[in-house]
């Protein structure tokens, strides 16, 4: 076997499971030990500081400097007791991941030594160089300063020996350079808009939270095999590899028993997650071999997203400890399922009501229908924005590939909710409904969760599906920062709720009673957003035709999809809610175009290198063996050799053809890159990479995968799919 691949296998054979002990018998005994949560604040802060912080968390008040000093002192004391030596502002720039710069808790003392120090100033704000992070031209190097500022609503935590303070990251002039600050703004917007609408139904509602429950999918691959695949280690996915004879055909991995090495990894991961207060709840094998899923109990959206960012980081770290590599890429292997991250989203009130859970009484049910109809209206109006928020180079391999929703946005509601909406649509007015209809509308809704939860009425092919007490935004990719999707969704729904309120009030002002006014506006909306409602099979070809007839958009090109951010309706939406001004939106979209182009560029380079340095020489070597063999036959048998060599001669020719195809295509691809790289406009550059370079990735792969089947297994340099997918 080729030395690299062989060495990887030898390491694999020596693997021993790493024993993992749970931190304590009961999870509740160590849950949150590394989080500066409310009980710890209470213990380590003065009464006044504690009150000020809680007030800031619950009511968005600002924290004065004096108070911040008090908080810093308490936080430092707790951190030092937990062996922390450093602190960092932990933020989420527009890259794939989080950023941190550690500073030691030390300052000079008068004696020439040092003392552990930390102040309110250091807690509240820092100034990292913003020009080194993606900013879409918002920051020029000569005015590079950016700010990180403490997000009081997400608690500080300790990782390793560092106290991490969740922060937002903005430019000196206030533009958002991260995911968190616009997420917080969108959460404020939906809070306000939803409270106003809730007031129609319950005067006691004063606060509405958006909830997020993410389901993180990932693959595990043995570290030695991973390292023998330069494509995996440099791009996160395999750029070549013939499919394994057996992969997911038998559906024998999904929910199967968890292999021991993986089990140990999961226990270790959960140990770490629980200490950080991440409420991991569900773990199981996913559809593809070596694919797994982790889901926590849902939390308030901002905190849930911080926790998802932390989990992605932990997945990587803990996997390494167990000699695995965790693949978060949306499509690490062609031909088998990729990974997504369903974003379960709902709204809940300070009165303890989940607004997407059907009510227990007629009033609650009307409120439920109000929020459902406004959500799907928002999806209908902003389908292009929502798609822009989830489509990336990697995620584009999944969408529409019969494993994830297509690139068409639609909403699944289930038979019962649909019946209710149809009922409203067909009735002339609330008053003119028959008594049976009224009962059905107002009371039967209470039965919906039972119907949905028994799973008979769930649809896995819908990008936006109602599942009993929430919507699942299923098109989100596994590497995504959920904030991207959540900013779009929260904002779209907030705008819609504001509009709804205005319309209902206008009808009320005309002397119509409140209930009837709500009914009338809902009826109108149900008519308008009908095209977005689809309960059928989202993977089917018929749906593509039907969706086009309905006027729904279907965009699979990433740059084109990103254009959705710059549509008039998106710009207006974000400006109205003060989430992004036009400049910010353009800057962020620029970052996304650039990310797309760079990812394709890296893949193209890596593929070109491997094709020329690994594959072609291997093929030549094998071909030479065949040629020598044929020559030998000729020496021994003379003219008879032709019959004896038989199809070996064909194989020699076939190898030559594949080699030339690879060589020619790689050359063409390099030339195409040279042409594209002259383009200065980022959008056009991304478009060129999409149209002129990306297709080569598939075209070059084909002859390589064919060669993999021809060339002697002993010579093949790269671990094959069957090896990557079935060793654990
Ligand atoms: P499934 O795979 O059947 O969709 P999972 O149990 O894997 O379900 O994940 C469901 C996720 O949805 C969990 O994170 C769960 O906490 C979350 N969830 C449940 N109810 C809500 C809700 N009302 N709002 C937001 N998320 C929710
Ligand atoms: Mg789900």
C-alpha cells in the first residue's frame, strides 16, 4: 500500500479507546460550574452590582462604570478560584468561528512585581484591530480600530485557563462587524413587535423572547486517515473519492448503536458542554456512516447561538483528544448525506406562553393563528433574504440534493393548521361562521400538537416546517453561525408583526371590533401568502414545476442567492428596524461574495495539486506496470501476446485517456482562474468563480474517481471512502 495510506492504517490498528469518566454522578451536580451565572453573580457581586447586572439582562438597562468595576472584581475573584490566568473578549467575526485574544490578569505593583488585576474598563470594552477581520470594505487599515463590547445578556465562562467574556464587535463608527450585534438588534425588534401584538390578547405580556433549539450534525473521521487526505484537511471535504460499495443504502446507521470510541467521545464532549452550561439533550447516529447528531434543550436565541458556537469549538477539540477529526462541513462526502443544522425557532412570553404552541382556550388559539400566519407571511415576503442567509459554498452541495430542502422556500403547516387557515379564508367574517366552524377554529386547535407530535404529520422535506410548538428552519448548514439565519428570520417576522398591528388598528379605527378586525386581516394575509404553503414532497420534480407556477423563487447559485441581501425589500426591512444600514448590508454581502470566491479558489488549487502530484503519478506508475507486463508477455510468447494481454492493453489506453483529461482540465481550470482573478468587482469575481471555475471541480473529479477503480489498491495514495467512513 502507498506509504502514506499504509502508515495511517497502522496508526488506526494501534488505537485504544480513551476511557472517559463523567465529572460527577449527577449532571446537575456539575452543570454550569464554569459559567458566571446568576447564583455565582449573587455570591461574588455586591448587592447593588448584582441588581444592576440582572436589571441590564432582563430590561436592557445600561451598566454604569462604577458598577462595571464591581462586576469585574467579582468576576476576577471567581475566575482566579477556578484557575483562570487570562481573560478574553470572545466574539463572532464574519469568519467561520469565534475570535479571542488572551490577556493575562496581571499588572505591575509598586514593588516591581505583578498583581492580578481586572477592571470594569477591561471588562466592558476593548479595541482589537478590525482590519484583520472580514469587513467588506467597511474598515480601511488606516482607520482600523474596532470595538468589542460586553454582551451582558450572555454569561461569562471559563475555557481552559481563560475567562471568556461574550462581546459584540463593531467598528469605531458603529457598524456591525460580527454576527452577535445584529442578532441582538433583531431580538429587540421582535420582542417589541411581538409584545405589541400580544397586547391584543393578553395585557400582561411585556416581554417576548425568541427561542432557538439547534440540531448539530457532524462526521467523525479517524485522525490518521484524515491527515492522509490533504483535501479533507485543507477544505473540510473530499474533492475526490469513488463511492463505497456500501454506504447508507441499508439505513443501518441511523439511530444505530453508538460505537465505543464514539461513545467515549460523546461522553467527554457532554462533560465539557455541561460544565459550560450547554444543555445537551439528544445524541444519535445520523443517516450517513460515521455521521452523528447532537441537540440541546432550546434556549433564548442569543444564548443558544453562543452555545452552538462553543459546541462547534468543543467538537473539534474533544475529537482531537480521541484521535478523531470532527467534520462540520455541509458535504464532506459526495453521494451520501451531508450535515445540516435545523434551527428550531419559536417565541415565548414573560407570561410563560409559547406563542407557537396552540392555545388552551379560544383566545389563545386566535393568538396562535395570528403568529403562525404572520410568520409564513414573513417567509413569503422575504424568501430571497432567508435563502441568502443560509446559502454558502458548502451548503449549496446539500440543498436540493434529496437530503435537504430544495433552494425553494416554502412552509409546511400540517393538515390541522391548514384546515384552520382554509376555514378562515373561506368564511365571510368571524360572525358569519357557523357554530361548528367556530368551535373548530377556536377549540380544535388545542389538539394540533398531539396530532403533530405523533409524527404522522411531519414533513422532512420542507425548509420551514411547523412542528407542533415551533418552526424548524431546516435549510441552515452545519458550519453556519445560526445568527445569520436568525437575524433574517427575526427581522422578517418583526417587520410583519409591526405591519399587522398597523393594519388591525386601522380596521379597529373604522369601528370594527378587535376580534373581527384581527380575523379580517388574517383572512387577507392567508390569501396573499398562499403560494408559500406547501405540504407535499419538497424533493420531487413536480414541486419544482409547481413552485415556479406559484411564482416562488428557486436560486441555486450562491452569488445570485446572496444578491437577496441587496434587494430593495431586504434593505428596507433592515433599515426600518435599524439592524443594518445600507452600507453595513453592502459590506456584509461583500464579505459573503468574497468568502464564496475564496472557498472555490482554495478547492480548485487543492484539487489541482492533488490531481497532478498524487493521482497522475500513481496512474503512470500503475500504467508502467501494465506496460512492463505486456512487454514481458511479448518477450515470452511472441505474437501470441496480444491475445494473452487482452484487455490490459485497453486499460493502458484508458489510463492514458484519464490522465490527459485530468491534465487538460487542470490546465484549463488554472487558465480560467487567471482570467477571473483580473476582475475587480467582488460580485462579478464571485460570479466568475461560480460559472467558470466551480464546474471544473466536478469535471476533474470524474476521471480521478474512475482511476481509483482501475489502479492497483496497493498503489492508491489516498484513504478511500470505505476506509474513511467505516473506521471508528
Ligand atoms: P427532531 O429531530 O425530531 O426535530 P430533536 O429532538 O432532535 O427533534 O430536536 C428538536 C430541537 O427543538 C431541540 O433542540 C428542542 O429543544 C427544540 N425545541 C423544542 N421545542 C422548541 C420550541 N418551542 N422552540 C424552539 N425550539 C424547540
Ligand atoms: Mg428537527
